[in-house]
C-alpha cells in the first residue's frame, strides 16, 4: 500500500495507471475518492478540508473525519483518502475563508 503513496508523490498527477492502482488497493473507497476529486468536491478552507458527500459535507482535519464511517467504525473513510490524494496532487479548490464563518452565513443546502 505504501507504494501507491510513493508513486503518487513521485508523479503528483493522477494518470490512468495510478487511478487503477488506487482502485485495486482501496476498492470502492478508492473509487469514491477519485470520483470526488474528479467532481471537484474537495475544498480547502483556511481551517479545514471539506469533502462534499451525497448527503452532507464532512470536515477532514489531519487523520480525522466527521463522517459516520470514521466516527463509528473507526476506519479510514473515502473522505480521508480523497483529501490525502488531493493534497499530493493539488486537485482541490482553495477557498479563502474560514469554513466555520461560512457555516454561520450560508443557508442550509441539500446536497442530494
């Protein structure tokens, strides 16, 4: 598994071979992570990374995620995986504001 991260850090680009390798090792979590990156659902705010899921937004900070998969099952979720890949490749959107401030001013959005 560490070979994937080494390959990624060397290439810094998600080519077809690397995407296939990620999906082979991480299965559906890898596929979801790559789909989120392709759909531009990874945002880097001044305070957190935020990943837009199907039903909610999840805060990712270091090795922590607010999703149920991480919180209740204690395992690496696809949101963490997506952020880790996005960090290395630079495939995330920078937002020049604090996520916490945006929560105070933004109306509720349904992400379905």
